[in-house]
């Protein structure tokens, strides 16, 4: 079955520092037309960092759009389409937490909001991280780093205390495969 939608026209609605928004008219496989709002994003990297003591490194930060502080794995946008996502993951770990890692391993990629955006998330695993970061978070990021054991993660998941999609994916991976 052909499910392809083909762009007919595109109108730029907003151009920002890292997000661009378009309203497109598309041709549907059944011959009809429809409108699609598309948010373009450069992509992002996230890192599931595990200490030698088998604790996962998380950060709590206020997320203005949802009006609450969320518990998340370290993550951030790519600095342009040409940045290596692995480098971005290492940078975000060092900026958002006291930890660094020598290397990361890609464990999964996924689209965060495919119904209206093209952001692709690269999820990495960093093991045996070290508490030796000299970097600091961006001025507009106020973060509280936390370490959770497997039991604490299970409890947080069971009590619906984690609402961030990338973090849910990462923690389930950690509990199932590591």
C-alpha cells in the first residue's frame, strides 16, 4: 500500500535560532490534499550514563512548556546538522552533570514527535563514567544532577515519576539489557 504524501507547496511560518516552522500542502495517496504543519529541528543527542556503582545519571530541570520539573537523562540539541551526535552526547553529559565519559555507544535512534516534527534523537550508552567534568551548563539551564540505582529507577517508573519520553526509553533499555 502506498502511504507517501508529496509536498505541493510550503510556507515558512517561523524561523528561529534552531527551530523552523512550515505549513505545507501535501498530496495524499488517495489524490486529495491536506495541510501539514512541520517543525524542523537539527536533531538531538541523549546519553544513558551509568556509574561504576551501577547508578544512572539523571538531571531534574524545569520544563516551561509543561509547567513542571522533569527527571531526565542528559541531552541536548545538535549544534547544526553536521555535528557528530556522539560528540554532542559526550558534551551534554559533561555540561549538565559532574560526569564525563571517554566514549559512548549508540543504542537507538528515534523521532521524538513525528506527527509534526522531524527531530531525530540519538540515544547513547556511556558506562563507567567519571565525576570529573570541568564544563558548566548553559546560562539558561538550571539543573539538579541525581544518581538512581536500579531499584530507585523501578520505583520511580512504578510511581509514574518520569514523564520524559527519551528517559523512559533509556531507562527501560538499562533495566532490560544492561
